[in-house]
C-alpha cells in the first residue's frame, strides 16, 4: 500500500484540478487504503472504445490528468511519421488537425479544452466544436474538415458518474487495431502532465459546422411524405437542439418534446440509467405520447448517437427492438438508392433479417464484430456502404453517395424513421403493417436479450470460463448443435471474447441462435437471443409473435440458470 500512497502523492503534484486534488488529499489524510487501491491499483485501459470510466482522482478514473495523458499519447502517435512531423513544425503543407467535441456530462467541456491545449502544444491544429453537440456531428466533422483524428468527450448512455473519451481516425470512423494499441503505447510513454507543452491557439468552430452536418442529412432516403406527428425526448442529453433543427430543415413538423428531459442535465434526474433500452427510461416519453395526438415516439440517448422508437399498437404503445428498426431502415434505404454495388452491414449479434433483405434487393451484405468501428470496416473493395446498424439502437443511414456519418447517428436515424412513418401514413398504413410485411416475406425474426449488470467484473470472466469449460447441452428446449468460440475467430472475423450457440429446430420449425459476450463499455454480460419462425400466407401473425415471445423467454430462463450470476 505504500506504493499506492507514493503514486497518489506523485499524482497530487501534477494534477491541475483543485477538486480531484482535494478528493485525493482527503483519502490520503484518512489513510483510506481501500480507496487508494481502487484508484491506483489499476488504470483505465485505452482500447478501441477509447477511455470510459467513473470520474475521480487517480489512473483508474476519468480526470484531467488521465485526459491530458491520453491527448499527449494521441498527439505523439499522430506526429510519429516524418511527413506529419514536418507539417506540425510548420514546413510545407498545412498542420494536421484534430477536431474535438463534447457532450454535457460533468467535466466534458474542461476535458475537451485540455485536449485542445495539449494538441496545440504538440504543434497540431486543433478545432473545438462550438458547444455541447451530438457525437454524430463530431464524427461528421472529421471528414468534413479533413482532420487527422477526432475526439469526442462522452460516456454515451453510461451512469451520471461516468465520462469517456472516444477517438476517431481520419476516415471518420472509430479507431481499430493496431491504432488503438499504438496510441496506448504512446500514452504509456507520457511523463508528468504539468510538464507537457500547452498551446492556446486552438480554434473554436462556429455554427457553420452544424449547418454543414444538417445539409448533409438532406441526402438521406427521406422521400417526400412529411405528415407525421412525433413525441421526442433527448433524455437530458445534447440531441434536442440539433434534432429539432434537423426536422425543420427537412420539412417535418416540430416534434413535441418531453419537457422534463428537454434540457441537458449531467445528473439525468428522471431516469435510473440514461439509456432508452433500460426499464423505465421511456416512461415520460410514452406518457406524453399517450396524452397527445402523435404517430410515433423517438428518443435519443444522451450523446444522440442512438435512436429508440415506439409505435402505437393494438394494446398501447409498443417499443420496437433495435433489430425491428434496423430492418425498417434497411428497406427504406434500399428503396431510395440504386446500384448493385450497395453494401449493407450488421453485426454477428444482430438479427439475421438484414441478410434476407439484402438478398431480396440483390445488394451486398456483410457481418462484422460488435461495434460501429467494425461495421465501417466491413465489406470488400468496390462495395458502397449505404447502411449499417447494430441491435443496440445504433444506425448509420446513407443515400446514393454512401453513409452520411461513419458511426452511429441518432439524428439521421430519427429523420429516416419519421420519413418512413409519414410515407406509411400517407398510404393508409402503419409501421406495424410494415413489420408484418417483412415477417410474411422473410419469416418472423424475433430477437431479445438477457443482460446482467455486475459490481465485480471477475464474475463475468468466471462466467465466460465456465461456459467454455462446460457448454450447455440444451437451451430453451432445443439441443445445442454447434458452439463457436469467437475468441478463436469465426467466419473470417477477428477474434473477440464471445460464444455463439446454434440450436436445433423446435416443433415450430424455426431456427434459433444465442450469442454471449461481455459488454465493451459497461460492467455487463450480454446474451443475444434470436428465433426465426416461418410464416404462412394464412397464419395469424399475432399468434406467431406470441409463440416467438414464449420461445425467447424459454431461452432467457435457461441462460440465466446456466450463467449463475444472480
């Protein structure tokens, strides 16, 4: 423990933040060994999701020292080649630039400005977005400005006590190996942050960058129908202003906004977790919808890269799954774009429906590992990516020129959902009708999840080890016919920590699949369930959906017992 105390004193000596210095001094004065071990016994690891963790003092927390070290490591990686070093030194060519955005979480703006100062001090050009803005605006700005990299200070839909640091490369997509490891190694080589050269010649961008993003959204597959009434919540995040402007620019009526969640608030006071997927998070939006004459409910998560959708159904408002929205947006995109070089991509944990839709439209299809960093790298030379999605409410929609944003875009997805709902309404139909059409053409693809949050990450490690050592023989009344250990690589994909189970056919005649993996951003073990049931011309779809729900619940029950995490 003396090592932890020495490390804490060294941290104190370089920390520029009076709040975290006071926090750490109080821990030292109290001789709180557990708190010291928690903060200095480990550190936040920089990976393909960048950094994400709880705010506080020490290397195992998000704070100004952690952020400045990350910025210095990224700057070192960007200036590692001779041509970039020469440009940074002011020789021929313009200095390479880094564009930096931030959300409304605690300390986000401070972290963004510290990053800009470090980049400027390293001889790089730094642009800072004009105010708190959605993550997709930052991702769009990277390519629009021709930046060498982008940084978004956000923890997306994590709890209020967290913040994070997401890094984009010059293609506008999140970093992937080996760049993440190279940046991590450069961070390890950074010394004291109070000895870093800092600059103040970074540039605050104006609203023109937001307008450029909004103009780009005009290339989305929106059709010409506009009569749709929407209830909307930004869930205390930064999406509200941009989404309302986007709806206005596109000619849609202004959505009715949930007043209690309209303004950015880093404490997220009305929700237990600021994630539209969490129980209760959509209650206020659904309440507004029930009290209003609206056709659709749309929600963004706090940094507005995700989009959740609810529709009126026969027995009240119904939340659509990410896979249901994913299938609808795929058809909307493919109906409004042309060319057999079009590519649509989803992940190995998402519904297999997208592959069937791609075959119907005679376009190219690929699967990737989980995460948009992989979706954007999928496909082959000559493919034109027009659409990508993952089941966790993330969508990137494009037109004939390809996707607008090379990451999740909750604003663009919201516009496209509104467009397809308006078109259905004009035709005297509903989104539920569109879902039924897909089920009759391709079979009912029903998906669900079992997600287990833990306080101790070792529980997840132990559970994955048990599943590998003792794979289940049956799940949900079906025989486990094949187990793919994704850590060994599968279907030509890079290795990842996960297991995939192919299950036997049931009496219903349908197929089933289960994928189990640790979350990359939260302390959760996530299980992705799918059953695919055939639908005949005369079948009652309500009965088929009820059967699918029963089969998913049986899978969920058996998995919970197998995992032994509660």
